[in-house]
C-alpha cells in the first residue's frame, strides 16, 4: 500500500489514467470491429468509409500512448489490404 503523499497521489493518478486508457482502447476496438463487419458483409463502400474513420482513431491512440506506433500501422495496413481485396 502507498505510504507517502506522493505515492498516494501517484496511485490515484494511475487509477484515473487506467480508466481513460481502457475507454480509449475500447473505442479503438469498436472502430476496428466496424471495419471488419463491413468487410464481412462484402460492402466495399461501407468498408472504405469505416476504414477512413477508424484510421485517425487508431493514430490518436498512438499519440495518447495507448497503442504502439508499429502496432497501429500494422492494423491499418492489414485492414486497408482487406478492404482493397474486396474491390478486386
């Protein structure tokens, strides 16, 4: 258990940050799921639109420190490739 004032404050901050980061991760997953659902339905236009909305959300996660840059880039790349394959 935290003893000093500083460590107690740190514990409070970590708890608050954890909630915020959890919400951000959940939001990112939701956007990714929307793209995957559009891909599964075979609707190219909807998938492309969903990807266009999901990409900035993923990159925002990178800026906020929730997701690693390479992870986000990899996810965007793979989703984009799957969306592109729908059109072919």
